[in-house]
């Protein structure tokens, strides 16, 4: 479950478009880049405020404060400020015993169900091997400091091990927890590794993967346990020795070509070249 969300109406969408698309200078100087980031911060806060307004009044400030730990009261007031009537209760009914934020996400998901894209879900249609699917779901529940040793974006090739069955691909995304995201500077000082989470998605997400791994359904439980046990860079190196296809692997480009073909088959309208320039070789 996301820690926060934006509710974007047309006026907010229009301003985001003119800031980041129509008015954005790709070749602009540092001042332009920083001013764009600052303006986007205000638009993000506005979207967050719209989301908070849908929740019960009693939980709005605690949720805001959880996303803005370590920042000044002035910054937090920009999320819940004078432009909004945050003393008014929402018109949504929230049942007892369920976290309001989780209930609101469930309502939004139900409302948007006819148009939601479910192709990244870990369903039997994408992963027919039940044991492998359960192992991937367990991997998605891994949290905490062990994930700080993980690459940010990993493409995992799951070999079927049965003649005639194609390999399946998954994206492993490390969600790095922060005290806040109110500034682009000194990020390391705002990281909270104990709150890191991992997203496991079917298919391909990200054009700049940091690692390419391979496994089989039988080996998945060992991979999950190895990730849970990561404590040092040497631990990750041992994991990569077994599961990673490094750029120095003789079969790297063969694996890259197979991945590209699978990507084009999975998403023919949007598949492009995978950029390996950020591939880690550790």
C-alpha cells in the first residue's frame, strides 16, 4: 500500500503538463531544473492535500507528518494550509477496525476497476506454477534493511525448465523509504532502510535496469531467503554469483536479445530498447 497518494483534477493536471512538458527545457540550465523541481513540489503537495481531504479529519495531520518527518512546520503547512477547509469531515463512511487509508485505496480500486491495468499482477494467467507464484508473493512481502543491498530495479527471468515453455519475466523494484522527499539534496541523510519495501510485478517496468537475474521455480525459495539474509555487500555478491547474469557473462547478450523479444511480445505497442548503461557488475 502506498504511503500517500495524489488526487489530480483537471486544473492540477493542466499545470503539471505545462510545467513538465510544454514549458520544460530539456537543455535548460541548473537554475531551470531546480525551479522546475520546486514548482513540482508545490503541485505534488496540492495533490496530496486533495487525497487527505477524502480521509477522516482526525487522521489527516498524522499521515501528513509521517510523510514529512524532519521538515519545518512551514513546509508541512503547505500540505494542510489555509487554502483548504481541513476542519470539515469527509462524506465517505469509514468502518471501524480498518485503517482509513487502506479503506480509501480499496474504494478507489473498486471504482476504477473497469479501467485498471492488471497486467503487472501476479495472477495464475501470468504465472501458472502455483508454488512459484506463492514464492514471488512472499518475495513481495520482504521488508527492512536487507533490501538496501538490492539494486533499485532488477529484471528477473524465471526459466520454466520444461521444453516448449517460454521464460517468464518479473520486475523487482526496491522502494527506498525516506523521512521526506522535500529536497533533492542530501538524500542519504533522509533514508530509512528499516522501512524499505519490495515490489514484485509481472512483466517489465523500467528502461534502465540495474541487474538481470535468472532463476527457476525450484530455486525461487532460496532466492527469497538470500534476499532476506542480505547484511553486507559480500552477501549480495554471493547472491549475484548464483543468480545474476552480469555484463561479463558470456551469455549476457544472448540473454539480452531473448529479453527484448519477450518484452516485444508482452507489450508490442510500447516495448523499446533496454538501456544497460546503469547495469551494475557487482
